[in-house]
């Protein structure tokens, strides 16, 4: 068991050195930073588009332009002659 513990402690410093060397590579760091910046920009664009789509959907819903919106009935104006005929015939309630 003691031999196994020594092996693991011996391997650990080597692995730590390798990871430190990998972290120091400037090209990898710069590349990762650029990728992170591009992802951030794209996420912001997507969030902007999502907000715009939500606004459009709300406008369509509230503006009566959605597919299931009730249609307004057009009311016909009663001309004076029609009114006179209706009243003279005794039909006061329309």
C-alpha cells in the first residue's frame, strides 16, 4: 500500500506541471477568449431578436391581428329617411 501511495503522489506533481504548461500557452488562451467574446455577442443578438419577436407577438395579439381575433362588425348608419319610415311604422326599438 505504501508503494501505491508513493506512485500517486509522484504522478500528481507531473500532472500539475502539465496543466500549468497548458494554461500558459498564450495562443490557446487568446483563442478561448476570442471564442468567448463571439459567443457573448451572438447570445446578445439572440436575446435582442427574442425580445423583438415577443413584442411583435404581443402587438399582434393586442392589435387584433392574430389568427383567432374576433372580427369587428361594420355598423350601417341609418339614413334620416330610413329613420322616419321606422318611426312612422311604429317600430321604435331597433
